[in-house]
C-alpha cells in the first residue's frame, strides 16, 4: 500500500510534513494555553489539523481567533513546534470579509485615514489643544502644551485611537509624567496610530505599512526613542 502523503509542503499553512511525527501529542501546549477549552479551543488539535493537511478547516475554524498570541504554548512545547506561527498564518489566510470583529475594518480605516477609528486630523489637533489647555489650568502644570511634529524631540509618542475617541483624559497620565520628567517628546499630526491591527488580523502588508509610517516619523522628526501604548 502506498504511504499516505501527510500535508504536502505546498499546503497553505506551510507546515512541514515531519511535524506530524515531531508533535507527539503530549498536550503540554494545551495545558499551558490560557484559552484551552474556550469554544473547544485546543492548540494540540490545531497543530494536528495543520500537520495532517486540514489547512482550510483550520483557517475556517475559530481556533486562530480565540488564540491570544501569547506564545506560552510554543515556549513550553518540548518539540519546538512553531504553534504561534501557524495560528497567525491561519489568520492571514482567512478571507478579509470573514475576519471576525472590527479589526479588519480598523486596518482599512488606518490605511485610509491614519488611525483605526478614522479620527480626522482637525478634530485630533483640536482635542490635543483643548486637553493641554485644561492641564495648563490645573495646579502643577503651568505652561503645558502638546508638542506636535516637534523636530529633534527625544521621544516619539504613538497613540491608541481609543483614547482620543473615548477616553481622552487617559492621555494626560502620560503627559503628566513627561512634564514632571522634563522629557522632550512629540506626537505626529497624522498617521499617529500606535495599535497595529495588521499584526492581529494577520495582514502582513498592512502591518508593514503601519510600522513604516512610524519609522518615517522617527526619521523625519529625528527622534531617538519610540513609545508604543500597547
Ligand atoms: S506541546 Fe508540542 S509536541 Fe506537545 S502536543 Fe503541543 S505541539 Fe505537540
Ligand atoms: S499562543 Fe495561542 S494557542 Fe498558544 S498558548 Fe497562547 S493563546 Fe494558547
């Protein structure tokens, strides 16, 4: 009898056939995974699916999206199976209109408008000036302002769009630290998003573009240190 081909290398998830033997189904990954059991999530099962060539089944399943990408499974795996890589690749192979939740919409918005929630530039700058005025009037922060596009600042600060959108006062926590530390810092007037949903949705191209924007800001403004909010 001909041996059964286990997941030819042309498989979408690029899992080498040897994995079927390498993974000895010990379950260490599942034991350490914080979401094992959620909607029947089981990283050991996910790896068996990939190793046995059930690529599309894994891509269509909820496993890759329940995974938090924490990496505990891979760290604990005695066989060095790249579980995390498989999960993320499976996310990337899902049709974009079937990506669960709002993250793909956020990616599209970020590419078009410069932040995940589509906050217009004028509204953003108005908000920064308004919050800065409030702080200036508070005791302990005389002369405070938000330095926008300041060339030569030490620290380039990216922002989680959730803050200007829904929790603007949270930005002041950082600003108060900068003020007290006499830090030289700045934010960008455009493309300031610090949460890269391309990473979470498995969209490598978008991820690269969004990271590239931050690199461009750092170079243009000659900043030496980057602060990411997440
Ligand atoms: S820990 Fe590694 S070897 Fe064990 S079941 Fe998970 S993937 Fe397979
Ligand atoms: S990376 Fe995903 S599968 Fe692995 S332990 Fe974390 S949540 Fe579980």
